[in-house]
C-alpha cells in the first residue's frame, strides 16, 4: 500500500511539474496575441499607404532600424516609404506566406517576429520583384518601441539597373548622329 501511495504522489508531482512547464511555454511564445495584431495592422496600413494610421502603432520615441545600425523615428521611416514607393505600380506582402510569432524574453521584453515575401510591380515596365523580409518589433504598453527590418536591397537594385541599361540602350539607338 505504501508503494502505491508513493507511486501516486510521484505521478501527481510529475504531472503538476509538466503542466507548469507547458503553462510557462504558452506565456513565453505565441502565434496569437494583441502585439501580433498590432504589427499586422501596422503592415496593413503600410500596404494601404495609410501613414497616419500606421504612426499610431508606434510609440513617440520608437527607434526603427531598417537595414541600418542607425535608428530613425516613424516620421522619417514614412517619408522614406513614400519616396521609395513612387516608382511602383503595386506593392504589398503575399499574405499566404506571412508568419508571425510573439516571444517574451528572459528579461521580460515582448518581441514580435514577422517573416514575409514583399512583392511589387515596377511602373512603366511591369517588372515584378519578390523580396523576403524579416521584421522584429519590441512592444511596450501595446506600442512598438523598437523595430528592426532586414531584406536584400540588391534584388530591387538589379532590376532598376536592368531598366536603366535598357532605357539607355533604347535612347542611344533612337538618338540621331550614331
């Protein structure tokens, strides 16, 4: 009988330890959270060019690092987006390729990671480019306070150079005096 009670107690302890561990894991990692919804909304605002709405997802002091070691504020980022998007007919993310996760670090910081494919059509030539992108955003009080974005600009630069070369070749063929 003593053995049966000891086995029962050990089983109860083992189950309660495992349940605590699973609960802790749920709190530290998720693919469904308010922070994820906030980042999704910010990305949607970017895709729609709704810059005022996009700003509301960022803290006033947010530092944003897109392919850079020097941080910018949200107004500088939006100004850059507006400038970069002028030569594009369409742009946005391929929704079925998007992945989100929220992580609570050992230091208690909340970060949301995003992986997606950004697709754009360049105006005038109907050339389409797809660029894989990774964003990671730190949240405090429901707002983004720090964001890092990484993607390969060489893909877009190669297409733009190809367009420039093509246009230069056409100009030299059409110009008189050759």
